[in-house]
C-alpha cells in the first residue's frame, strides 16, 4: 500500500510538471513587431505572443481580449 501511494504521488507530480512545461512553450517570432494591447494593460510584441498568453488565461479560467492593434 505504501509503495502504491509513493508511485501515485510520483505520477501526479510528473503529470503536473509536464503540464507546466507545455504551458510555457509558445513558438512565436518576436522579430515580427506588430504590437497588440491586451485588456490586462500589457503590450504584446505581436498577435502570436498575445494569443499564446490568451490560451494560458483560458486554462486559468480567465479572459483576455485584444483592445487594439497598437501599444497600450
């Protein structure tokens, strides 16, 4: 029983770590500078970076909208 508990803890920890790693990766070309202003008051380098952050917000149950295609 103790072995099962340790194994379960290890698997859950590994799963959490993997989802965190996936959440961080977002392949955007930051050389493409067409700023986007988010509803959180942050200026994103381009639409790709904004949409990546928007996906992370959704995972957290939060909403992020584009205010304008220009710096905030």
